C-alpha cells in the first residue's frame, strides 16, 4: 500500500516535468513550450514563446525576427531558410508560431531581437526534429500482433482455468 501511495504522490511531479525549455541570452530569457513535444512529420506544431528580462518581467511589444531553417548537421552550406517573419510580443511577452513540418530532419527556429538593456542584437534558437511515422509502422504492426497473440494466449489459459473450477 505504501508503494502505491508513493506512486500517486509522485505522479503529479512527473506530469509537471514537461513544462518546456528556456535559454538565457544577453539580459533576456526565452521560454519555449511546444505542443506536441515530439512531433510527427505532417503534424501541426504549436510553439509558444515567452520573452522575459532578468527580473522575470515580460518583454512586451518587442519586435522579434523569427527564422525557420531546414538544418543539415555537419554541412552548414546545405542549410536552407524556409521562412522569415517579424512578430511582436504581446503585453505578457508572448507570441506563438505554428508550423507543419514536411519531412524528418532537424529544423532550427531562430530569433533575433534587441537586448532589453543594452539594445545590442541578440540571437538564439531551438532545434525541432519531427519524426517520420511511416518508419514506425512495421514496429507498431509487430507490437500489435504480439499483443494480440499474448492476449489470445492469456484468454485461452483463463478460459481453461474457469472450466477446471466449474
């Protein structure tokens, strides 16, 4: 009973552990909450950014240049800018960016903005790696068939056990 109680008490802590990531850059911190956390190719990804100063105050009405880059690790010459857009943070320092990634690869979401104190140009970014679900179809099929076989075996053992008891 004690183990069960410990699991129930720890479960909320586990669920809260997936709150997002952050990066400090200059006199600012950029927070990213991404949904889904581990996207598939063709799935819409919502990236919610929040920009704060070192005192955790929102950087409101801040112009941010957002650049999405199709990144090739090890060969920067193959990097390809997919889109560039200027966004302005809301009064709470937040803005959202939605994108549906067309293929499996590393994509860099870069942001350029002015430091809130020095007004120097800052740059930071986050990597996103969508996964191609078609690569997992065979694994899913094998696991599914295996589960059905195990379920059938357990069901037949249970049925024979019930017959013996009757």
